[in-house]
C-alpha cells in the first residue's frame, strides 16, 4: 500500500511547501531517491496527458512541414499564365450579401471599376438581406446600371442554404463561362479579372485563388494579430500546398471558378458552414486543378470587434470539421496519393486541437507535479520537445510568413507574437464548442461576420443591431482566466518562476477575449450611416 500513497504525499508536500523548496530538496536531499514507483493514479493522469501532448505536437510539427513545402517548391510559384486568350470569355461576378448596408456601396463601386469588356461581363448582387440593406442595395444597383454597368439585383425572400444557396440561385441565370466571387467586405482591384482569367487557358484549371490583404490592418492590436494569422494561412499554407500538388481550398471570396468545374463537382451544397472548402475538395477529387496566385492581392476589411472575430473563427472551425466528416472518406477511398491524403487529414482536422487544448489545460498542473517527482531528465528529453513542437511552431510559422511578406520590417511582428499566442488560447472555449457541435452533428445557421466599413483609426464602429453576443462563453473565459491568475500567483509565491510566462499566456488570452466580448457588446454608438445620432465608441484595442 505504501507505493500507492507516495504521490498523495508528494502532492501534499508540494501544496504546503511549494515547488521551489521541493525542487531544491529534490536535488540536494537524497532521502527519497529511488522511492518513486509508478501507480494507477499516476498512469490515469499521465497516459491521457501524453496522448494529448503527442497529438498536439503532431499538429504543431506539421506547421514546420508546411514551411518546408513552401521553400522546397518555391520554384513552382505561379506567376504568369502559360498562354493568353485572344478573345476574352464571358465572366459573371457574384456578390453575395446579407445585411451589409455599410459596405455594399464600396463593394459595388470597386466591382463596377473592374477592367473587362462590358459586353463580356455580368455582375450579380445576390442579396439575402432582411433590413435596410434591401433598399440601399436596390438603389445602388439602379444607379450603377444607369451608368452602363451590367449589374443586376437578385433578392431572395428566404435564406435557404445561406451563402451557398445564394450562389446556387445566382448560377441559375448566370451567363458567364467563368465566375468570380467577392464577399461584401472585399475591394477587388480594377485589374483583378485580367490577372486571373488568362490562367484558365489551361483547360485543366478549375479555380484560381488570390491572396487576401487587409484594408484596416493597423486599426488596432486585434486587427494586427488577425492580419498575421491570415498571412500565415495565405502565404505558407496555401503556397506550400498549392506548389507541392496537394489539395487546397477556395476561400469563399477573391477567387474565380470555371463554371464547368462547379457543375461537375455537384454544385454548391449547404450541409456545412464552409461550403467553399466542401466544393473545393469535391472539384479536386473530380480531377480539376487549382492555382494559387500569391502575388495577386485582393484587399478586405478585418473584423474590428472581438465578438465578430470569435464568431468568424468558430464558423470556420465548425465548418472544417463538418467537411472532414463528409469529405475525408471520399479522399481516402480515391486515387489520390498518400501525400495528398495525409495533407487533407491535417488540413481538415486541425481544429480538433481546440478541445485537446482544454484537456491539456486540465491535466497540465497535476502532470507537472508527477513529472517533477519522476525527475528532470525525463522532462528535459520527453516533455520539453513535445511542448516545443506543439507551441513554438506557432510563433515560428507566423514569423516566417511575415518575413516573406515584409523582408525589411518583419521583426516588428515579434511585438505581436505574445498576443497572437494568447489570442489563440483565448479562442479555445468558443472553437471547442463549435468543434463539438460539428462532431455530434448539431446543425446551426450561418452567422455572418458584421462589416462596418472601418478602414482607419478615424472610423468608428456603429450598428448595434449587427453586434453579436456570445451568451455565457465570455463569463467562462473570465473565470478560467482567474483560475490561471491564481496559478501564476501560486507559482511566484513558491518560486516556480519558469512556469510563469506560459501561465501568463493563458491569463491574458482568456481575459482578453472575455473582457473584449463583454465590453464591445455593450457600447451602442452608431457612427456609420445617415442614422447616426449618438456618440460613437472606438473599439480599437
């Protein structure tokens, strides 16, 4: 029975004296040397601890693999098309919107400035709105059509299928052999179509995706971090996958499709929240090839509120898990190469790391106590490499993307890395909820990301009606942040200083997401649009 109670005695000793005195005694006092024996209680903690840590390390290590693919296949970067159309084909531009009264004019203005023969261009404003956007959008379409632009207004009385349903409805009357799609918060440059269309001279190309850039990148700390997160995806993930010949996805906007590829893949389906990724995989499984043009940029507006950002991230997290359940069996049974199948697995299941992070958070402290007792040698050569693979891969991944985009000023992004890592932790609760809903098959509506036409620090956020609250989630985040704050105090009080930086990331992450969600949901100033009557509140962090 003695060996069973040894860990309990250890826990009591650590709780009463602290880890600092225990570690000193561990190295200086050899009284208890050799007394530790593995028991059922320790295994019940350590087995799931290491399983979770190894899985997270595998996902973290995969980020290094994407960087490797990016540089290994850098010579495969797509720049100029292999040929050019002598007679430009017809293009339909689809603009799906839902309650976008503040950005629809900017969108229509940019699209009507696209350089393309007017007799070969059709523009569809696909409006599912239920508010004043209907009148605003209809009037704008009439105005731009009167100026000679080939723009039509299509309004649905219901949101069946949400964005996918709107796109499918638009295809019923679309005349173009090719279809370009822009969300409401995008501002395509005038030469966008001409930079993309000639790549379709290759009859095997089914879709061309361009790189998102950010209109309001410098608006706040939040938008700075969001920009870095998206840069990592569009510079390293997309480029690494596209250049190495594995599956990658259309991002729902700022890209162009061959209509035939959409039809052969089965068209737009709305049984997932990421209809773009779903269609992308179905098309590639049909043999269509995708191109990624890293040097062709399409600016967009980043969410300026924490609630909007969390809603967007949760929708993407849930949607990808839904697509993984739907598509991965088809991928694994296809003739795709082993490399393509492995990359598809990592791509579509990466968000499983969020619930695993919660499990790791619960097990971390008790596992650390046991591992200290077992000795520093095991922690140094087993635990530390796993933690490095699962955590530091994030910072190095995004640093590389910034170095590629901004070779002269990329060191500035070092200032945002702690907040980036903290924000990733803070998203854990919201995204875990989304992932679990996807795993159990719970269907939810498509929740749009509010857009306010906030482009610089001078602009303010309005439209209280567009703001989303997250119920109990911010309070849970604050409570968890308080728990980790207590662990920080305990660690400092007991001279366990080496854990403090790691624990502070949890405190900052949960408090930041929780407080910003609550505060930004309470201010009611409306400053964008003619109905502004109250003093606006700037939500820049």
